[in-house]
C-alpha cells in the first residue's frame, strides 16, 4: 500500500508533501473531506503498533476537551481518532510496510530518505 493521509488546509502538511521526492503511485486522502474509516485506522494501527502514536496531543481540541488531564487508554485514542480528524498526527505516509507518522524533522527526513 502506498498512501498518504493529510489535511490539505494544513501548511505543514503541504510543505512536507512538497519535499517528498517521489509520490507517484501514492493515494492521497484528505482526512477532513474523507475521514478515516475503522478499517483504515486498523490498517494504520497494524503498522504503527499503537493508537497513541497516531494521536496528536498538540491538537487544539485535545486541550479544549480537557483530554490532557485524563489518563487515556488505547481504546480511548482509537475512539477519538475515529470521531474527529484533528486528532490524527499528520501526515501519515505509508509505503508498503513502512509508516511515517507526524511532522517531526526526524520523521520527515526518514520519509524523504525512504522515498528517494
């Protein structure tokens, strides 16, 4: 599978996608227009090994809902990821059996190197 989950209105996602050397053959899914399905989330989870790693704790809604003060379980992370697109740590880049989650410089560098 070659897929990129992103948010087209996110400047960081746009910048990262422009920096990727070879995205031919990738399917792009704007998670606001086409939210993650349960099946897609479970596929991503199978590669990442954790719902928490997929979850963005920097999301504005995370703080607004008071989730930072709660002890969330994997089931909670899964539920919130399915409820609202903003909780996905994006972009999520999947290339065959490799997954790159988020926008940290280290992850972006790994994704660029892998796609070169």
